[in-house]
């Protein structure tokens, strides 16, 4: 499966910060904090992928798994409300917290800032690890 981009045409003006607990597995770097700009209408998973942060998304971003689980530390009010389908899926994720969301389902609606923590157990399982 493949994640579909939202075809957002607007300006990238919403500040989104990603805090990575295990940056090496997601970015091949040691950089733990990534400051990005997003457009309203984009999903957090898209913003991450566009900026080289390879958040796991086994189902292709269609809300059929919980691998893109993240914590929204700031800016929940700038994101779309979770759907019933997302709430059902996120309950399957490890490390469930009150601020847990699926990044593929979080559409940016407000002006931010938005701060996201990507837990260490979210790894790009498809990536080849050098031996």
C-alpha cells in the first residue's frame, strides 16, 4: 500500500516540531529535534515523510493499523478531531497515552505551533540496517 498525499496547495506556514526519541532509526542522523513548516490540510505523517522523518506506516496511512502512533505534546487544538476509526486503532498501539494520535489521521487545521514526540519504539521496520 502507498500513502496518498493530500494535494495541499496552500503555503507552509504552520510550525511543527518533531522530537525523536530514536532519531537514528527514523532519519539516519542523531538530530533529535526537527523544526518543519506545514500547510493547513496536510497530515502529520505527510509532514514527517516530506522532511525525511520515516515514521512507520505499515498500512500506507489509511488508518488500518497503529504503527504511526505519536504523542501530541502541544497544539492538539490545531489538529482535526480523532474519528471513531482512529480511536479504535490507536487503542491497539503500545504506550497509549491521553495525547496519543495516529499521525496519518491528524490533519492540520489551525495555526499551531504543533509539537509531536515520536516514541523510540516507532521504527521504520522496512529500512535496511547496515551490518
